[in-house]
């Protein structure tokens, strides 16, 4: 455990030394928040819309921050593998999975910080969280888990391809996942059948639903259970993929 | 040079093999390195040196066979092996964003040393490898090649390993850095009885440092022994003949077959191996005269590891040397 803490500390310090690796991601999330909130806020005036548009669009900014932050885990691993430091760490008595856990947990901390930052900006813009402080915390937890699910995916791609460009390209899978959903308007106002099908398949939809219910309408157990179940299921799947890839990469058999 | 404190410092391998697809990178290697030795592992590029080092240091699994390092099995007791060994691979492994002290402290702590002590270890090792006067804020990414190599060596020493693996530690270094590494390797061996397993492409390096040498070619060990033993295998003395053209050298090679059965040619030079060279020189000159080949120069010297290498790796041997020469030691032939 101590080794993992040391390795997390090292990854966090490196992130601070290269702010350029996280700033664009924060900028994109804040951009979503400002541009869509001011440009599309009249959506909230449609009949039947509950809560504020800020509470509706904020999950998009949060998921974007979480998913972008998760890509960092893959990038860190690729850098370590490329410059040989990964091997140097494997030559210590450290449990081998710590070498992978370190950067992954570090990027989870970074992405959580980004999510909290985006949410604080939303509070400054006048957000009222319907489910209160505990609801706020649950949104952060959901974002963290969703980020970890993507960190697992990013680590899997990094360890399998060992190629920075390929791992970077793999993160573009995030885009359809964010946008093929009820991203900008509620379900009731979407008429395109294909988008409804895509949104139903897309797990992000359920994450958006859970977060929006907490932010805009209060406690909705069905939407929370579905959201957490989908998130945990997805995180478990990518976690297993990452562990499997890690075993190959650290044993090199 | 046995183990000083009862700790096992040996390295053994039995029928070790590693395939990459169809390539047999390591093809049935047996090794027995007693504790406390400097063992030189010599071979051309791509001979399998680095693959073998990776297997022995637990970062690559063998396809078959077994190996033990410091008394521990490399596959089943990898953790124990890693505690016993220090490793500096051919490609240095440094995080470019970290400073030398940060890298050394983290590495030391990962070996279970408390922070305060790790700080002292870092300072001590920086002095050892001569990096103590570098700007402490300078990150490893900004170091020169030689400095990186020295820092990498320091990282291999953080836990006072019993056995040190150095994979081509001086490749690409300038002569001064190379000499500094040689001196350090000697000192580690003398002062701590550390077993040092060193791979190299430089014959001089192996000759200067190693108690024992193995030569690997195409995944197989083709010669093993002390430098002296290996040199004696090719003959006691060498006559080197220099010609004006490689054409002349080639004709001389054929013409001299009856009087010098053991010989190797490289370009315009022909090297002939004898028990006692001087007494053969008049005959050599006579034969060359008779064949009308003019000689540009002649020197008598001791065989070097170059001679051994050329002979066992087969590069020159396959084409240039008479087949009979392979199994007839030159010295024996002349003395009889």
C-alpha cells in the first residue's frame, strides 16, 4: 500500500509539472458549461422542463471533465513504458500492479478535482442542487466512478498498444458516448428515432439521468440505482480488461 | 572469491530458452557464475545478450528452461530475486520529469527503506557516480547521455544489491565516462564482493574487467572461460601479416595453408596462430616470396579476444579459414 502511495505522489507531482496535460481538458468542460448554458438556456422554458438548464447541462461538462481526466492514466502509462521507467519500477520489489495502480489512482484524483472545480463554477453561476449537499457529493462519486471506468479503458489501450498515438486515438471513443445521448435537450423533445435508439444503448445516458435527477429534481431512487449499476458494471468490465492487460505487460510472457 | 557473508551471489541457468515467434533469441543457454565474480557476457548485436539479462532479472519469462539468481528461481521467486539484484539495462529507465534526488529517493523507498535513510542513500550515491555537483533542480530529461547512464547505475545500487546486472553499460559513452564506469565496477566487486554480470560488445571491456567470459552468438554460448584460457585456445602467439590489397591477402591465405593451418583474414590482414611465432617467420616469408606476393608488414603479438571472437562467432571463420583449422589448435600443431 505504501508503495502505491509513493507512486501516486510521483504521478501527481509530474502532473503539476506539466499543467499543459490537464488544462485543455478543464477548458473544454468549462466551455461546455458557459456556452451551452448561455446559448441553450431557453430550453428550460419548454413546457414540462423541471429545474434549471444549468443543472441539465452541468452533467455534460462533468462527464467531459471526468472522461478527459481519465485519458491521463493511459498517457502516463505510455510515457513510463516509452522512457523505460516502467521497467525500472518493475525491477523493484513493489507489487507489480502498484506500478499501474499508481498512475490510475493519481489520474482519478486529478479528474475528481476537475469535476469539483467545474461544479464550483456552476454553483457560482447560481446552481441550486435539488438533492442538497449529499446530492452534490453523489454527483462527484458518480463522476469519479465513471472516470475510473474510462481510466480502465485508457490503461487497457495503453498497455495493449504501448503506442501513444494509438492510445490517444482510442480516447476519441469518448465523443460519441457523450453526444449520442440526450445531451442538450430532454428525451421528450427528441424526435429522431435513431438518436433515441443510440441514447438507450449508450450507458452515458443513465449517468446523465442520475446526475440530472440529483441536480434538478431531488431524490429519484430508480434513476440513481440504474445510474450506479450501469457505472459500476462498466467500471468492473474495464477494470478487468486493464488488469488482464497489466498482467501481460508486467510479466511479458 | 566465495560468498563473504554466506549470502548466495551466484547465477545459474539450465537449458534456458526464449523464442519470439520463430526467432530463438536465447537458444538453450547453460550458465554457472560463482558468487563474487565479474562475468563478462560478450556478443555481437542481436546475439541474445539483452534477452538473457531480461530473463535473469525477472522482467521477461523464458519459454523454457530454468534459471536462478542469488539462490532464487527467477520465475517462481521473482520478488526475492529483485531484492537481491541491481539492474542497469541498456536503455536507461528514467522519468524525465523527476530530478536525480527524487528518482533515487523513490527507488530507495520502493525497496522498503524509510524516507530519512533514503535521503542519505541518495546523497551518497550521487557522490559515488559523480553527479553530486549537478544543479539539484535539473530534471533527468535534461541530463546528457553519460550523466543519464551514471544516474541509472546509481538507481541500480540503492539497495546494496548482492548481484549487479549491467547491460552494455558503456555503449555510446566517451572514453572518460567509460573509464569511470570501469573503475566503479571494479570497486563494487572489490569492496563488496558483488557479483557483476556485464554484457558488452567491447572486447577490451571484457578483457579488462571480467574474471570469466562467455561469448554468445545467435542465442547460444559458443565459448566460455577466463580471458587467458580463451586466448590460449586460438594459439599462444599471432603473426599478423599486412598486404597491399585484400586480393593479395586472399592469395596469401591459400598459399600459406600448408605451413599455417590456423589463420583468419580480415580485409588486407592475415592473422596466423602459432605456438611460437618467431621460428615460423622465415618459412612464411619464403612461401610468400615463392608465390610472388609482396608483404607490407609483419608483427608478432599475443592473441587478443578479437581473435577469439572472430573465431567463435564464425563471421570470418566461415569463409576465410580453412575447415581443418577449427578443431586443430595451432599451438599443438607446431609444437609436436
